[in-house]
C-alpha cells in the first residue's frame, strides 16, 4: 500500500480512471489506481488527520495536525477549509480566473438533474468526481458568463446547483437506463437553450450526452452495498467492484458488497492488509434518499 508517513486523501478521478491519493509529509502526492478487480486491504491508524490545503498541485500540511471527526465528510479542519475557500471558484473568491469554463447539466437519477460549472481544461473530470451518471454540456465561456448562465437556469427553470449526496447514491441502484437519462437531459437542454437571458459571451453547444457506465461499472453491482463506518484500528478488505464519484465498492471475502465513502477515508494513515482479511469495521445500510426534487 504505502509507507506509514503517507496519509490517504480520498479518490481523485483522472481521465484514465479513479485513484487513491496519498499525501506525504513533504507535501508531495502519490496515486494508486483503482481498476475493477484490484485486491485492496487496509487497516486504519490510531487517529484521523486534517489533510491541509492543496494549491498548485501541492499540499500544505495542517499546521496544528488537527483531528477531524471520523464521521465528518470533510477531512479539513475549520482553519484549513477557510483558507481553501479564500481562493476558490466554488466559493466565488476567484472572479479574476481567466480560464474558460463549461456549463453542464448533470444527471444523477430520475429528475435529479443539476446545473454546474467546471474549468474546461478538466475535460469532464468534475462530473466523474460528482458521481454524475450522465451529463451534457450546455455551453462554455468566461467564468462570469458561466456563473450567470448557472444562475439563469436556477431562476428560470428551477434547476438546482446541488443535491444531498444520499439522494445521488440511492438513485443509482438499480442503474437507470441510458435512454431515460438521455431523454431527460435532452428535454432540459432544449429548454435551457431557448432561454432569452443566457449571456452573449457564452457559446451555446449542441446536445451531446456523455454516459459514465464504462467508468463507474455500476451495472456489475448486485445491490447498493453496506456502508462501512470507519474508525481507528479497523480493517477493510476485498476486491474493487466499482468506483462512482467518491464511493468505492468492494467485494469482501465473505461475500458481502462493501461501500467505502472515500471522503471519510481521507485523513487516515493506512497500513496494508491482505485482500482476503476479515473486515472488522462495522457496516450499516446507506442513508435514505429523502424527498425527491422536481428537477
């Protein structure tokens, strides 16, 4: 796996597939690809650590080595998270960013469609990170034009810019048919193109759906899996069955399908365990989706 000085920072999606990210004490990173079928086993260390701040491809360690709660989705302490947001497109603190941006419609489940923006240079990796089953680009242009288009869709068509993650996770089981995804995306894309208030500097694109079936491999899963509850000194082991956004699915040696939310794995120092080792971490059913939105 990795040495004792390297800590996990969750999953990162590259165009060639997902990988676990490891942070070294010097701010350097390593990646461990997660292809389907890969044996994987690990035991968590004695405590969880703040993952610090990532800037320019390097990590700056947390100056106080804070300890996030084991149930916290973010592995950053409040101070590191605040520093991250001080220069962030998501927090609207990078209005001077000169890069072109894509405006997208992302499909997570029946009528679970959101609008968002991503740097065009990322070539869709953001949609893989968000666990979008399918998506279509609406247009691209300067950052502020993309932000304006996002706001127009929210106001005119009631398209949200986020959903609770539990709703995304529940909607993917069983995997919805591509034709349903394509049809709902196409209808919303057409409505959006006809809006009179889209910015002139936004280049509107024709409808071209992208599906992530081959990247996620969700069609191979027999169920939604049992969600692993991470804590100190616990072992998780199996073979990679699928990866969807931050969710890592493992076939355990005892026949169970395990679901590891790698957002909760971030910050742990992990030591290698045999892939056929007994999983000692407790598991539970995933959270219910809750009420469904209109879009």
